[in-house]
C-alpha cells in the first residue's frame, strides 16, 4: 500500500437537502475554512435537483451562481470520480420533489495519522457510525424531562 494511501483518514459522505432548492451559501465559507485548515479534504462535491415530477437532474456549479450571491468557483472541478450516476440517483431518492441537494464526499484529514498508527499496530476498525444531531437533542430533551429540569 502506498504511503499516501496508508495515511488517508476516514472518508465520509453527506447529502444535504435544500428544500425548495433554496441555497443561501451560508455554510460555504465554513466548508472552505475546514479545507484551508487541513481538517477535511473534499473528494467530490456535486449537486442534484429533484423536479416536482420526480425526475432528477445534475446541477453544474455555474447553475447555482446565477444570482451572483453564491461564489462556488473554489469548488469548480472537485471530483475524484468516486460518485457515479447510481450514487446520485440514490441521493436524489431521499429528496422531496422540488428540492436540491449537495452531495459531498470528504476525507477526514485530521484522523489520517491516527488511522495510520492504528493500522501499523495491527488494529482494525470493526464498527463505526454516526449519531444524528436530532437524535442527540431528542435524547437530551427526554433526559431533562425525566429529571424535571
């Protein structure tokens, strides 16, 4: 295994829906900051739209900047080839009609050295997962209700 691949951190993806295809761009500077600080590396970023009739179209970054409010030029050409048409169809399947989504595949660069050290020591990942923020908030709310706080 090449040294570069051996040092790769965990790779995740997210699909972020924009109901009614309303994208404000508020999160984009934060995403750029994560990249600039070396916390993540974007492998793929693409956008899809689910029309009201259920059909799915891919969106070019230029399509998103028509109003001049979103500056996505920094993400132009970000594509590793990991995402294919089937992946985009799967992402679109969870969207509400009339909505758009960003599909982001990224490496957790911050975890690369730790992952490499664990692999060198013979450790192996046997499970992983994510707890949605909504589930954590619901659990905390339920716990507060039990405590009477």
